């Protein structure tokens, strides 16, 4: 099993990450040594997943401090770096949360040398906090799988996922995979239906690779097969992640999540969202109207990337001149969500439910 975290410090000038664009066919480690490289890594999805984006941005602020100290106008340069980081991905709220946490930590620093030191310590803490938060999401979500297993007299619990919110989207445990891994480690029989998740195929490429590494049984399906297997009683629960969740419980996740929620509702199958509290955006209410939805390069729709036996290659699957629209996310309304699983507990998808777990946000 590949044991490395998704991001780690090589030395004071170098952060290393797994280039997730090449998985599962190649394990390529990238060196990130500047703010510009951090921005590119986030924008081009070398790293992806809300918690990992946040952690990477934290190290981006650290690099910004390192670079600013050598500039004629350090404050102006630093401010520009922060804006570049914030513009790297619009939907994942962890990006902005991590940057704000870094800036807050730097407020009382006396000079740039001290800022560099504080920034590195804070970035490390963001990483370690995410590991513990995701572990606790598993602790909170495990009883759901245990109850389903008990109701089935120990027969396999069938779980459907969409996109990748496993450890590759975080640091270690992941969000949706944390309860799955903990159930598997406890000896509970589980099987995961893995949506391929077009157009970038994070399910087929990343979730499948993760589960294989962990020894968890899984089957990859095309995105549109989810409703069919639900109709035929082959799904006991759906669990997905989120890049941003409103205070009323609306959830923005990878495009196609909304359709899975509709199918689950129609078939009376529980639909769960696993999230770290850092992906809760307490400043907005209506996810459909207030969450910015990223539009990505239409070539991701028109081309499929695959392994030809020697290297990754892109293959055109549409007429060359076709127009294409590539929405990165959709919003699942709270009414379709059975419950939200956080590091503090499980609650209904509503402002009331979330505030019961996070009363400090009242």
C-alpha cells in the first residue's frame, strides 16, 4: 500500500505532492517551490479536493512570506500573492478558510523573518488538523455502516460514492472514505460502487486506486448507472463529499451529485454528506443562488485521458468543432440529504442541525 501523505515538506524551500493527474497509472512526485507553482498546482488539479487545496494554499502563504522578504515592496508583493492564491479555484471554501487562518496567524508578527516562521508552523498545523478531523469523521460515520451491517445480518453493506473525497482529496483518511476504511478495518463487510465521475474521472482514477490500495472491495460504474442499481436494491447508502456547504445545509459537490441525490430519494436510500467543518460556509444560505460554480476548460469534456500502455494520452471523443460546457460542480438541496457527517457528530442538513453541532456560529 502506498503510504505517503498527499502533501509533505521536503525541506524549507520545497513542498512535495503527488501529481494526481497521473494516477492510477503513474506515481509522480512534484516539487513545489514558489507561490506561482502552488497556484498552478491548485488550478491545474495537480492537487485537488477541498481539504488538500486548503493545505496547499497554506504552504502557498508560507512561500509568499519567503518571497516577499526579498522584494522592494514586500507588502504589495505579498498582497498580490494572496490574491493569486484566492483566484486559483473559486468553489472550494477551504481555500479561503486556510488563507484567512494563515493571515490571522501572521497579524502580530514583528518582521518578515518571524512571519516566515509562523507561516510554516501554521501550515503544518492545518495539515495535522485535517488528519485528525478526517479520522473523527470516520469515528462519527462508522455507526451508520455498523447499523446497516447489523440490519443485514452481517451481509455486505453496499455503498455508492461520487467523485473522490478520499485521502487523495485530503491528507490521510479522507472524508467519505474514513468511515469506510474504519468499517473495513473492523471486519465489517463493505463494497463500494465507484462512479467514474466524468469528465475528469476522479472516481475511476482516484477512488478506485485508493480503495484498491486499502484492500476495500469496489466496482467502477458509469455515472448514469447509479439510478439503475438503486432501483434493483444494490445500494444501501450513498455518501459523498463537498467543496462548500451553506449554513442551511445545501451542498456543492462534483457535478452529478444532485442527480444521485434525486435517485436516492426516489428509492428511499439514505444519502449522506461527509465533511470537515472547514467546508461549511456560514456566510451564505441558498446554495443554488449563492455558491459560485466553477466552469472548467471544455476540452475536459471533448477529450478523454487514458493510458495507452506506455504513457498518458488524450483522445478526442466529439466532433472537433463541437461546443462543450464544463460545469465543475452542482448543488444538492438540503431537503435531499439524509444527514451530514462532521468531525463533531451527525446532524440533519439544516441550519438548526448544523448549529446544534457548532453553536459558536449562532
